[in-house]
């Protein structure tokens, strides 16, 4: 996993606290973990946890952002037409670590310490500008918004909870939907690739 600028800003103590809490979330959930238990797991004093994260909400939001950057990190796509595969891989990763996916989904909209509801928005937009320059701004924004919506833990959670889908079906559905969004613009891509 590649370290990000946000990770570089975290102290070793903060990283240990966030990693400890992420482990405990998988073991017992978010509600049953005291700062004392997190401190013990991280190898720091309880006051140290409070100094860095004064409230449970602060700790949860920071941990969610850390999970997104570490556990669910991935390489950037080289082409906008590679995004469906990246979305499939993300859905498969969420399925392997469901407790962490739930935390990311439930907290990402609040944003803190690098958490963002659409972390790949700028990258998707740049790829579209480069590969399909004939797109108008409105059309590009709609495509980016749709891809960002699909490329999220929240989508995985919605398909799992509300539709009762299996991990494989979620990955298939998200990939299919991303392909359906991109198919109409394939022939407009500069230097169209032969598939």
C-alpha cells in the first residue's frame, strides 16, 4: 500500500491508534470499544488517544479515512475505460472486509482527515478530459458523478443491505453499470483503443 500525503501527516502514534481501532471494529464493532481498550491495543496511554481524538466521532471519522486510504487503497486507473475493473476490485475488497466497509460507507459523507465521498472524482474527470475531450462539461460531470456513486463503499452497503445481493453479484452489477455508463462514449475517445 502506498503512503499518501495524508498518511505522512499522521504521527506514528496516530497511525497506531487508528490501526488499533480498525482491528477492534472488525472484532467487536464500533459501539463496544472504549478508549481504554483502543489505547491498550495501540500501546499508548488513554489520555494520548483523547489528545489526538477528543470525541468518539473524531476517532471514528479519522479511522474511516485511514481505512479508505490503507485497507481499501488502490492504484489510479490509466484509462477511464479501466474504471469498471477498478470498481469491481473495490467491491470485492469491501466484501472481504465488510465491517470496515460499513464504517467507511457510514462516515465518508461527513469527511475528515482526507475522507471524501468521491475520492477519485478529480482523477476520473482528468481522464475524461484527456481521453474524450469532445465531452461537454455537463456530460463529463454526469459521467464522473455516476462513476463516483458506483465507486463507493456506500454502493456496496446499499446493494448488500437493501437488495440482499452476494459479494459476487454486487461486483458484477457495479461493473456492468460502470460499463453501461462508459460504452456510449467509447467511440468518441481520442485514439480509440481496439477492444
